[in-house]
């Protein structure tokens, strides 16, 4: 059983990251996370809700050095965090902390970078704030899951707290003040499952709101505003209000000080909901062993965990967002296009009659043994019936990109190059890549063709 208030222990852990010796491997893991965030961000600066909202929010940009990448302009940290948080969650390529079912990068890095830019902070301070924000957010996610995810979008909720911690760290807060930032942020956290699973474009806004609200909480704590130190675990606290208990803090705090979540991240290898990944990886594995094409398939039956069925069993696909959450569409795209990246969700792909005709061949059901292993393991079982009458069965024990089957640096750089190709020139993309992965300078004004103009 835990011996200490979890909020205080998490705040102390974050504060420790502000000044401790940084292991080179942890710094490299942090740079990988930032590179992956930009890879997810930049396509969202060309399409989606951030593009729609930027003109409407222009009058509230304010004065500051934080960059909203959707238009490349400077402004306040809150303004930039909001738009960048939205953009970085738009094309569903942002990172995952598997054991918490949580995307920490979108809200946490959006907030940390905006505050760091506005303050003129060093790259090291920015990296430390990102590590601390991941530490707290990912551990709270573990303490709340799996029941929190039944009704709440955990990236929208816990992401607010991760963003608040990063902000407070960049403002030089004490451990006590970081604790207040956590407490304040827990009252700002929101975002329900209907706007994740249902129709509409709200889901990316969840992450933008989390980033902006987290910045507000961090700034408030830095100025002396306080919150309840029992906000996370009290009978009427955050965990009790959003899960089936006051929090599984033994799980959330396990190994604190021995390992840090930013070194256990999943980086997406497909541009869709992560609950679909085991199916796609399993299908690729089967195709590598036995050659067959879409015309050879009579049916594909997928056994998955609860969220695979609840969120991704989706035959009605009208928009790119629908397609990214449809296991039927994603399987059809993989079979016909060879991959599930940005091109799979473009207008030409969405209009393809052959993909639509293939979708009814794909069914999905819940397997209780696979559900029992979730969220620590993301698995799928496939039964593929060919038109010849042959039946192929395959069990996929993991998914590519998870810590036990990680993307290499080369894999991650290939993903970055692909996702930024429609937004940056090769020269610009290379300069940004160098800045993130090798330089001690903080990323600055980068949007469309802005790198060359900015002097970076």
C-alpha cells in the first residue's frame, strides 16, 4: 500500500527532474518524443480543426514568443498550446503510453514548448519539463485505468495535468507549487468518450484544451494560487470522480525513481487508432508468410479486447476521422494500399469502391482472454478465410512500436520524413530534424515554409 499522498509524491518526482543528472539515454528518448510530436503536428497544420479555428482565435493571440504552428505566428503560451495541441492530435499519429492508454505528447509537449518559447528557455529546461510532465501524467493514467476510459477520454483529462506540470517546472516552481498545479489542473480536466467515439471533430480539441488549461493551471500555481493537496485521492477527488475507486496508486507509483515513462513510449506505426494496430501488424505478419491479395479473401474475423470492439467496430465511414477509427476500413486499406498512413485517409482513398466493397468481409468480436491482458498487452487474433476454402489463423501478441517491439531511430525518422513531406521542403525538414535531435537550441518558428525564413 502507498505510504504517501500520491499528489505530493508525483510533484516531488517532477521537481527532481528539474535539476537531477540526466542520463544520455533519457535525453535521447525525449528528443525522439519531440521529433514524433512534430511529425504528428505538421500535417494537422494543413487540415482539420486547428486550421478552422486559427482565424477565429487570431484576436486572442496576444503578445508573446510562443509559436502557433498552424500559421507560424507568435503569441501567448496559452494561444499556441491550444492550437498546437489540436493540430498534433488531428491525424492520429501522436505517441502512446501503453500501460495508461494515454497520449502524453500532444498536450504535454504543446504546453511545454509554448511556455519554453515564450520564456526563452533552454532546450535542456524544455526537455526536463517534458520528462516531468510525462512522468506525472503517465503515472496518473496507470492509477485511473481501466475504468476511467469507460466514460472519459484520458488524453483530454490527464493531459491537462501533464501540461500543468511541464508549465510549472518551466516557471521554476517548487515541489509544493507543482503539487498545486496538479491540483488546479484536476479541476480543469474534461473530455468524454462520446466525443471520442461519436461523430464530429471535437476529439482533437480535447488535446488543445488540455494543453491550454494545463498552461493556465501551471501559471496560476507559479503565481501562488493553491489547490487541495488531496485532489487526486480524496473521496471526492479526481480519481473517485472519474473512475471506480480513489485510484490504484500502488500501480501508478510503482517503480517511481527507477524508470521514467518517456523511456517506455509507443510510437505509432500506422495513422489510425492504436486499438487497431495489433490487427494490422498481425495481417502484415500473415502476408509475409503466405502471399495473398484482397481478391483472395472471403472473410477476416478479428478477436480483440473491449476497446477494439467498442471504439473501432465501425462500418459507417464518411470522414477521415471515421476511417481512422474503423478496423474494417483500415484492414481494407492495408490489403489494397499496402499501408495505413496519410494516403489511406485522403479523399481519393475514401472514395475507392474496392475498399468499401472489402469492408463487410471484416468482423470483430471481443475475446475475454485478450481483454484480460489489456492495457499492458495489446493483442489480436485473426482468422482469415480465403476464397479457396483455406483458413489461416494467427495470434498477434504485441504491436509494432510498443516498448517490447519498438520503432528504431531509422523507423522514426522515416515516419517523420513521410509525415512532414506535404508540409515542409526536404531541406526544411532536415533542418528541423537536426535542431530537435542534435542541437542544444530550442525549436522556434516552424510552419510550412517558415524554417528557411526564420533563420533556424
